[in-house]
């Protein structure tokens, strides 16, 4: 097993970030990277006249379908994924296309044409991570004044080469947390020593980084965004953009579930249908570029909210007070966050690096752990639930048709949610002892991702992406 060398803590708010669709690595990350490059330019004090961005690796192959060029332009216009107002962003983008000029605070006017100055470069690729953006600022001559490559590693995380190297070396994050576990076995040992639950350990870590009030408020805000996203997706009709002509299905399925289908004895799968429709609602919103919470990515953003909404709306026997329900939400999200952090730290949550096992597989493991926790599972049962869910996603490729986060992504989130519930249920039938530890399963996922042909890692060059029917 691969051992990390230092206690890198990945917190619950690293796993759950509010942003926009359709992709954390191909939309949110690039938008953030644009802002980081402008900060770098301000610090460098050069007199730049224009900016260019080269998208490389998976960003070059599937960036059009993921609206990466739009995200880069919006980032340069000063928008951030967590606060962007889509209507204002569209208006600013329209103006930029007309003027081909950015007006950047502290930098003045910079020439930038979204259609020409974002280059989909499928030839060049540095080592590191396969999602790369190279920004260059030029003056009056073709010489590059300032250049920087950023790696968008999934879940909205963006790093420079130096930061990536520090992470690979397992260097500790500056913020100190009381429980700096590196893997599941260390986490379980800490549980045993401290007599705290996994959620309580995560909470102790989070309150070392921000006030207890802020932790509670931010977790509540995360759930409110997730829940609102489900509700929007259940109400919105229409055809998704991108050219596949896919209609949103969640609203019609939801309407049927509310009426006859749920009571139709020929279809005794109402639980599966509810889970699927909640997950699809989120991922249809994501595909439409709507407001989304990474969980742990945008492509896999439907699984955790679907399972949590299913639990709250369909599994509670007694009516809960607002405070009781809020406590259950916190326990679910903190536990799920712990598992997501372990997988990110020891393998990957990026489809471009590990295939869909790293996205929907991770989301399913997170949701299974969260559900197991709120159903009263012990920490050992929770670890078992996460392992079962992840194990049965191993080998799953990332092959989005036309580079859009639609096929297979939307339905796949429904199946990730169903597997999460099955995994939690199976774990709760045992006492937590089991054959395959979660750490070993995470390592298996890492190795499988490394050996997966790049055609199946978010390049849209293999699998379903090249077996599209002629319509
Ligand atoms: S196939 Fe999976 S990993 Fe790939 S874009 Fe879709 S959800 Fe993300």
C-alpha cells in the first residue's frame, strides 16, 4: 500500500464547494485559474497588453463540451464560481465578444478574444495532471512577459506545479487540525482512542480552522444549496444545450412518482426511482450550467444530495424538529466529507486521472458512509459501507459523449445513489468486520486509474463517446 508522508488534511468544505456547472475540473477550476493568473500579473507589475490561454490534456479534448473556454473568459472578467450571477456573466461575456477587450482592476485594458485567445491545444502536455491550463501575458511584442501553468485536479482544486509537487510529497497544510489522519485505518484508530464518531472528529478538525458557528452555518448553507438544486431540477423542463438534443427527464419522472407510478404494483422499485430522480435533477441542472455544489465534483454532484434528500424525505419514521434535522444533515455531510477527503488524498477524484470510479465511485462511497452514519452505524460499519460502494465502481471509465457531462453522467449519478443505499444497508447487516479494508480499495482504485488507457479518462476518445448512434 502507498503511504503518504505527512498529515495533509482535506476538510469537508474542500469536498463540498458551491459553484456552477457543468464541471468542477473543466469549468470551476479554469474560472478560478483565470483569477489566479490575474493576481499573478498584478504582483509581477509588468505592463501587459494581451492574455492568451492554452487548454491542454483533457481540457483540450473535452473543454468545448464542458464550456471551459467560457469559464476562462468569465474568470478573466472577474467572476468566481461561488458567487457568479449567470445573467450578469452572460451580459459581460457578450460585451467582451464585441469589444475583445478586458477591463481588469489594477491592470487596465487587456486584449482578449474568447473565440481566438483560448486555444484547444491537443498536442502539448506537461507531466503532472492531465487537466492543464497555460496562461501567457504579452506586451507590445510576441515575447511572453509572464506565463503560468495551472493544474485543475478535480473538485474545483487548482494548483501550480510547485503546489502540486508539495502535495505529492505529502507536505502538511499550514492549518493545523487535531486529527490529521492520512488513511482510514488511522481514522478508525483515532475514533477508538478518542471515543468520538467520524463526524465528531471531522467537526473537531473544522472548528480548528473556523468558528463552531461558522462550521454549522456553512454546512447548513451547503445542504440548502444542494436541496434547492434538486428542487430546481425537478421543476425545470426543456432540452439540454450541447447538441445531443437530450430532454430533461427529472420533472416528468417526479410528477409520475408523485401520482400513479409510486403505487403501481408492477413497478415495486419506488426507492430506486426516488433516488434516481433526485440525482438526475441535480445533474440535469449541472449539465445546464446551473448552480451546483461539488460532491466531490460537479459530474458526480447528484449522488450525495440524492441520498441525503431520500433519507430525510422517505426514511425518517418520526417527525423531526428543525434542530434535529440540522444535526442529521451535519452528521451526514461531515462523515461523507471524511471519506471523500481520504479518497482524494490517497487516490484521485478526477475523471481525467482516475476515470469515473474517481468521481461517481467516490460520491457513492461518501453517500454510503453518510447514510450509514445517520442510520446509526458504527465507525467500522461506516468504513465498510464506503468500501462496498467504492469497490463496486472500480474500473468504471469516463467516456462522456461529445465531451458533455450528460451521457452517461446524468443517469450514472442515479445508479451511484442506489449503490450507496445498498452499500449502507449491507454494512448495517454486519458488525463492521469485513475482508477488504477501505484503504486497500482506495489503493486499488488509484492503481486502476493509473493503468487506465487515456481514451477512458475524460478525453471522449473511447467507450460510449465513440459509439454514438447515427440519428
Ligand atoms: S463519465 Fe463520470 S467522470 Fe466522466 S464526466 Fe461523466 S460523471 Fe464525470
